[in-house]
C-alpha cells in the first residue's frame, strides 16, 4: 500500500494539537458511505482504543468488548442512542471490522502520533529520537506479504512520534527521511542503526538542523577504517566513559572512548568513538566475550560528553524494548493471524497509541497497566484523555 503523502503532524515545538482523543479522531475523514452510517467514526475509534487499553488485543475481542461497553463510557464518546430501548448502543463486531478495513492507517498514524507527541512535549536538554523498522510477522499469509513499519520513538518518554509503512519494493533507507519529514527534528538527536549509516541520511539530518549518532560497520568500510585509524593515532581521548553492569548472571563492562572527527570525510562529523563491550564470567572473573563498535556523530565534545554518547547509544534500543517487544509479547502482535489489507497496520497504530498513553500516565509495566484498566474500566477516559463528545 503506498504511503499517504499528507501526514498532518505539527512541529513538536508547537503548542498546537488536539486536546482530547475524541478531537484527534474527529480530524479523520470517515471512509464509510454516508448512507447507513449509524455510529460516529470518532466514537468507534475511541472505543477501539478503550478496548485495547482494557487488555483486549485481537479484533474479535475488541469487537466483543465494545458491544458490551459500559453505558457511561458509550455516552462519554458519543455513541448511538436507542430511544426505544432507552440506552446507548455500542457498534457491533461488523462495524468495528469494517472500520479496520476502510480506515487509512497512514492518516490514523498521523492523527494519533500528533496527539501523543503533543502530550509528550515538554522541556528537556535535547530530544533524542530512535528510528528503527519492525516486521509484523503474523501479517504474512493469504496472498499478502508481511507488513513492515518504520517508526520514530522518543527515547525519553518511550512514545512513538511517527510511523510509516515501508512499501514492498523499497527498504528502510529511502523511507527514513520521509518518516522524519513528518515531525520537527530541528535541534534533536536522531539515532539509527548501521543500515542507515549513509552519506545521504547524514546530510539530510544536518540540513534539517538535526544531529545524528550512527554506527559504522561493514556497509561503510571506508568510514569504519578511517575511524579506526583516527582512534589508533590519537594521543589522548577527548572523552572516556566506563560503566559496569550485572545482568542475567553476567558482568558486563562498557567502555566508550571518543576523539574529535577532525578531517574524516563525512557530512557534519564532529566526534567519533569506539565502544568496547566485554562480558565476564561472574565466577572466575575471566572475559568470555568481547565486542567492539565504532560510531560517528555530528555532536561536538561540548554538546555531548562521552557519558552522553554512551547513554544515547543504549537508549537507541528503547525502540526495541519499549515498543517492538511490548507489541509482540504483551499485545501478541506476531501471534496474530490478521493478514488482510489495512488491518495489520491499523492494529499496530492503536497498540502504539495505548502503549504511549500508558507510559505517559506513569505505567512502566505495560502488561500490568492493561490488566489494571481491564479491572477498572472507569479509569479509561482519564488514561486516554477522551474528553467529552460534542
């Protein structure tokens, strides 16, 4: 499916943005034919978010929960009123399934990411954004290829700021600038894995006024060699940081040594660094594994110390641990057999929304947060910033 060319995500520095989730969903055009509409689109979308936040992860479970949703919640979102029965009616499973089939997930991404980014916007020394792709394995089948989504995650808050589906005939490299075009990155630091260590990507980020932190591996042999030689010839380091961690029965030492990039031929390069990771046997104290990684950044030594760089590098993997892993395990994304059309992407978007709102509400354990709101559905309006239907 081609990506939407219009993604109405405002600049993160702006104070503009939807104040409530219902207002957010009201900005999405209803894809259904006018004839036969019974349930307002914002109400249906809000109820889908409520069902997911109440620990219902599959489309069938979402539809069943919405059919039995509490009356006060149905009234809050502006559900259909049945005068004969004297009660609010939730949309049925068929209506929910039709919304998943018809909604443009790119527009849904844009709207929900705008909303979450607006809530997450706050003062901090520097916004750090991690970019990485994720294949929805369970979406392959029935004549459909697996859906791959590229996302940008705020390292500090753990919320997805933008998401984009990668068309089957391309890959992450040309899609990353298109993803970042939808958000304000001026002054921010963008961290990417070695696949994105490309001159064009580094140049794009500097042109946008953003900084980068990239890993130099085998896909850039000339750059990697230049970094190694520069570090080898350095008489002293401009910065050094060491940290020791006990994890899963092992002792891990991480050492980052940085020097100025100097004459290294790379767009906007200011610092380079070597990261050495040594794993020790806790019983004998002997090293059992060693890994060396080389990185390059546009941040100068006055803008980022060795400790800062080490933190940004480790923080990059928040997108795996705090987003991809949670979707796969807690929301059973990879186990889902939803393969048709727009549904895998749309489901992932709602999962991102719920994860982000739970994190902003202070829930470090997403599974526990889902269970809590399943037990106490009256908490859902405050969690999701629903507002009140007009």
